[in-house]
């Protein structure tokens, strides 16, 4: 279970970086700062419908990010409950000595 947790953590980091890059690539409605971070390059590469494609990809990555966070939260609780110190203590059987 720890391997799955580590693998999903790496996927979460990759999705987070992609999400940050895609958000910065989008053209803003107000200050037009999106052109500084590559909105013009995205239009040149992806064509006129780049804004809608970037918006859809961003929405999907946001959903994947949310799902990964919830799964990792569930897995961390399961790992924490399965690796308790008290469960690792050997149980000593008590014998009653009758005199």
C-alpha cells in the first residue's frame, strides 16, 4: 500500500505542475498577463481554439487533482491505522497460578 501511495504522490506532483503551467498559459480577462506567460505561443501552436482546449484540459486536470488528493487522504488514513505501534507489541498470555 505504501508503493501505491508513493506512486500516486508522484502523479499528484506531475498533475500539479501541469495544472500550474496550463493556468499560467491561459489568457486572462483583465490585465492580459497571460501573454507574458505564453498565451500567444499557445495560440500559435494550438490554433484559434486554444482557449477552449486549454480550459477543458485545465478542468480535467483539476478534477484529476481533486480525485488524487481524496484517494491519497484515504490511503494515508489506512496506512496510519495499519502501522500502529500498539499492534506490533506481542501479546503475553496470562496464566492463572492457583496455589
